[in-house]
C-alpha cells in the first residue's frame, strides 16, 4: 500500500553531510546569547528565524535609518519593517557614496537581500529610496538590476556610486539554471558583484570580454567605486537556489539577509512613497558632509575619514576582530568551510555597518562608537545565525538532492501531476541523466510515480505526486 504521508515533504538523502556542510546553527560557542536568542528552529519550511526588531531602529530611534523606517511604516499600504530597514541601509550607503571611509579603509557600500512572499510590501522601501534620491538631486545613482556582469561594471565605472535594485534575485545564487551548456545565468553578475565589493576599498578594473565599439567611452579602471545591491527574493525560490557550493562561494557571506514580516495592512497609508521633511533634511546633511561628489576613472576620492571616538571604541573594535578570527579558526577546525566563508566577512560587514551608524547618527562629525559597533555586530551575527539555521533545514546538500526537490516543488505547484514531456522542457537546463536519476529517486522513495493517461489521441505519461 502506498504511503500518503508525503505531502509537504522535502526530500533528504539519508546520508551524513559531506565535507563543507555547516554542522552548527548559530556559530561557535563564543557568540553572545543575545546574538542568537531569536534563532530557535521553527516548523515552517520557508521562514527564517526572527532577528531582534530593536535593531531596525538604531540610534535610539533617531538618525537617518530610523527616520527612513518610520517614514515608510507610516506611508506604506502594506508596511514591512525588516524590508524597509534593508532599503534604509541601501539608501544611506548610496548617499554616503565615496564621501566617507573608516581609518581602516572600510567603505559604506552594502549588499542586502530581503526574503518575503510576493505582495507583502517588498517594493515600498525601494520606491521611497528612489523618490528620496531624486528629491536630493542624486537620482542618477539609483538603477535597476544589470542584465549581465559587463553591464554592471560599465554602469559602475561611469557612475562611481550606484544602487542596483533587483525584485527577484534568487538566481544570483543559483548554479543550476545555465544558459544551454554555458555558464549559469547569474554567474557573470555574481562574479562582478564580488569584484565590486572587494574593489570598493581599492581600484576596480574593467574586464573587457570582447571588442566593443562603445568601450572607449568607459574608463578602464576606477578608484573606490561604490556598488550597493538591494534585492528581494521569494522564500521558496531563494532557498531552492542555494547549495553548499553557493554558501562557500562568498557572495552570500557578503549579504545581509533578513526575512520580511507577514502581510499587514496600514489603513491610513497614503502609499505615495514621499519622503518626509525630516528624512530629506537627514539626506541633505549626509550629502553636504561628504557624499555629494562622485569620482570615476583616474580621479581618487578624498573622503572624510571616520575614526573611533575614543580608546574604548578602538579597543572594542579590536576585540571584535579577535572574536571573528577565533570564529573562523573554529569553523575551519570543524571542517565547516561554508560556515567559515559566511562568517569570514563578519568583522568587515560589522565595520561597514558601524560606519553607516556613525554617518546616519551625526553626518557632520561622524565617529565610530562602542554603541555603533555593538549594534552592527549583533545585526551581522544574529542575521547570519538565523540564515544558517534555516539553511540547515531547507537547502539540499547535493546537486542531486536539489534536482529532486525542484521536481517535487513543480509537482506541488501544478496540483500533483505534470506531463513527463512538459517536465523535460521545464528542466532542460539539467542533463537528461540527472533528470532521470531524480525521477528514479522519487519513484524508489514512493514520493511519485509515472502513470499512463488516456487522451483523445495518443496516451500520455504523467508524473504524479503520491499522497
């Protein structure tokens, strides 16, 4: 008798994790309790554990970031505080641009990703940021998602400071969806995002893939170019796109990933995405203090250098650097290379966020403070721990396992039955042998079976979900 207990199951191969798979949820033992307090496992397959909401309103509720979140919450028809917070970080980084850096050469560019279902207010923050930058006279800094890596590098070299928005960014972390037998669809863009992150503190060179008559207009290199990325992804697509190889690749480790709130309604929301006078004033102050000018080509920025406010802040920063070093050593000792890659940028991201905290709190005289470092460290470690907790439950450990789960997801999406011919077209990015192996696994595990369906013409084979 066939089992009917398979509804909602995520296929998992009954084998021990391979080398490189994170075996811990919240990181090594020296993480502070408050860093992981909100990261308890949940029953949902696609819900990230929550990060402390107090982190979304830094500086005691004042400053640019808090004002941006408050403005969006009051205006949006479907307010979503975590996603508004991510947009606030991206907008602040874009306004700061090439005008600020720390004394250890950390610059304000950020990569942020919000994970939320469709129609839950994902675009409110992006639209508010676009209106804000336009009202402040720097609307040319905001743009959509480039279609390729070369397009990204050209945009960045021509602009100096650029905010790239993407509504569906899951494919940036996907290795399966290749274009024919070529490289994955998001691989080129993925690589240039990695290059732009590293080059924000140095020089960014244009990689010319083939002769281009327009290339003469694009500088060959640029100093301290600031690329900020703000993307949204639906939970199922985001987690289905990940694999252990993706986790170890480094791009995910440079992103701040947060889950959005469930759908909510603000009956008094005007939905105009109009910045308040207070928010405009904060933006003008940041631009006036150092973020107005942009530099491309051979010109080098002369930014305002932001240093620790006192000896205690400098000492606290050094303690965080030591803590990250110990974290990375612990993960390498455990053999968790993916975790080492994800947590390997903890201090770098924390210093960037501490810089944003300083600029957002006091644009005229920014300084790195203990409060700023504490906020930044808790934000980075708790969000990374929350992500890894869900990754351990949701992400396939092998490509074969992910292929099986992709077929299961399609079956559930189509009501439990899909013609085999359509299945082959849907997964044409897979090798025939890989797809056949996934179907055999489903049949052997009594998760699905192939049935002959009579039609008016020729009989048709359908893959049918059991249970």
